[in-house]
C-alpha cells in the first residue's frame, strides 16, 4: 500500500507446541509387542519467520521497494477451524504522513471439502498501530475461496474503509491462481488479481505475478517472483517518485517451525 493503500522491524517469537497421540500395544506369548498407529493430532500450532526483498501486497510495495522482515503464528484444528496472526515491517504509512512502521494482521476461518472442491471462508483484520493518519488505514475483510485440483479462486470483501481510502467500504479483490507441483520440492504459481476500490475508481487496478518456489525441507522454503500491476503511476509512488506497482523481481526465504 502506498499513498493511501495496503500490508518496527519486529518479529513474533514463541515456543513451538507439539501434540502427539500414542496407541496401546498388544502382546502375546508367541509374538513381540507391536504399537498401534499414532492417532492424528487434534490440533497443530506453528510459527514462521521470513525475509523478503520487497513486501508486495496485491502487487503494490508496502516497504518502499525495500526489504521487509515478518513473523507469524498459526493454529489449526482437525475440525477445519483455524486462527493466526502475522506481523511485518512496512513503510507506506510513513510515506502517507503517518507514523506506523509495522502491519499486524489477525485472521480466522474454516476450511473444508465438498466432494472434489476445497473451500475456505474467514475474516481478516489488518492493523497499523499508532498510524496517526486522519482516515484510519485499519481494514477488515471477509473472504471466501474455492479450490479444484491446482486452481484456486478467492474473493475478499471489505466491511470497512479499505486501507485509508475515504468512503471505500464494500471494496473487493478477486484473486485467481494455480499451483503446479514440479516435484523435488519445486513449484510454479501464476496469479492474477483485480482490486476494486469503491468510490475511488482511479485507484483500482489489476496485478499479476508468477512465483517459483523451492521447499528445502526442515521448514526452509525460498521463492522468486516476477510481480507487477497496471496501477496509476501517479497515485502509487514513494516520496521520491518511484512507482510502487512496477514490474520487478521479488525474492524471499521463510522458516516454519
């Protein structure tokens, strides 16, 4: 987000919580004891930390085209319910005349399946502590996504003003992506999205990206993406006049534990 748009150098730290279940063993006089298969955990908690060369959100740089650090935590239950939180460094609030150097997100939802279709519905709150902007950039969106094989379609709908745009409640973002597993930990994910900003048509735009990812195991992943937009070059700029929606290469590394 720039000028009035979205997503300090702080990290969330915590202790990883591990759950496991053990089956009872059966034993006879003629055979050694055997353990029953472990039951699937009822819930899981994970943490993550990442470094990226540029924090892009919906194609627009949130970090003034500079590196950003982030961290988060996610809890999921076997029933399908989940909650999570994420914190990242940003620059766009200061560029817009405010004072926040971090974005803090809190979200929750439910994931399930209906035949071959996976679905995900939830709510996401973006917060910018001590932002000091005249129009609050804090934003709440509800979202819904459906997945079939490698294709995912997601729609996010704002129930507040959108990232500091005045009178922008009921804005929407449509996201279409596909995840291709190339084997040996490699993946390719093309994406296209459209951001509509209600009553602020000039600020609406389309973004696109193609990301190559590599899972190295033991929680380490890396990615490289070509990201760009057709956003208005006079609206989405840094204080020095650099276009924050320009096409560029974004690389990152992430550790999940």
